[in-house]
């Protein structure tokens, strides 16, 4: 993937990450800002799958009320939850 393709995909993912729920938006943006560039294609694929999930389910996962049955999604959610908030 070229740098241009990566930039285009990142822009597209930022748009898809806008959920209408500010807290989810910030969690996704934080991961994109801090982790996207260094992530493997496999990690990026898991993030894309995470974006396909329904907001209410995502919110329960991020609050820790439920956990995803999918181990990869659960690991990514836990990783995003562990990122320190923006100053």
C-alpha cells in the first residue's frame, strides 16, 4: 500500500469512526491517531471489523459491561480502553 493509499484509507476510517456518540468518536480517533501508523495489516483489519459493530454493543464493551465473544475484537477493545486520554 502506498503512502497516498494509506492516507486515503485513514481519512475514510476517520469518517466511518464518527458514530454520533462523542465518547465512541474519541476512543476511535485516539486509536487512529496513536496506533494506526504502527499497526499491522491484521490489526487494521480487526479495527475495520470493530467499526462494523453496532454502537450499543460497542458502548457496552468499552464500558466493560460486556466483552466480545470474538477474541480479536475483545483484545482491540481492551487495548483502546487502556490508551491514556488526551491531555
